[in-house]
C-alpha cells in the first residue's frame, strides 16, 4: 500500500507544479495556493478538488 501512497503523493507534486506554471500572471499566487492547500487539509480529495479549481480558474478567459 505504501507504493500506491507514494505514487499519489508524486501525482500531487506534479499537480502542484502544474498549478504554479498555469498561474502565469503572478507565480507567487500559484505558490501561495499550493502552500495554502497543503496547510489547510490532509484529505486527498479536497486537495485534488482545490488544485483542479485553481487550474480551471487560471484557464478561464480574463475580462
């Protein structure tokens, strides 16, 4: 089971990097999002949903 947990943590690390790269207007904001979600929850589903929300919002057209 530790192999699966390690894989999931590596996948989250890649999602964290993707989040920082996608928030290209202000990379500090992307890092802040990643740090906030890591501090706010240990639940994997909540982390995944928050990261996906940040990715979707960063890809939405800006007015």
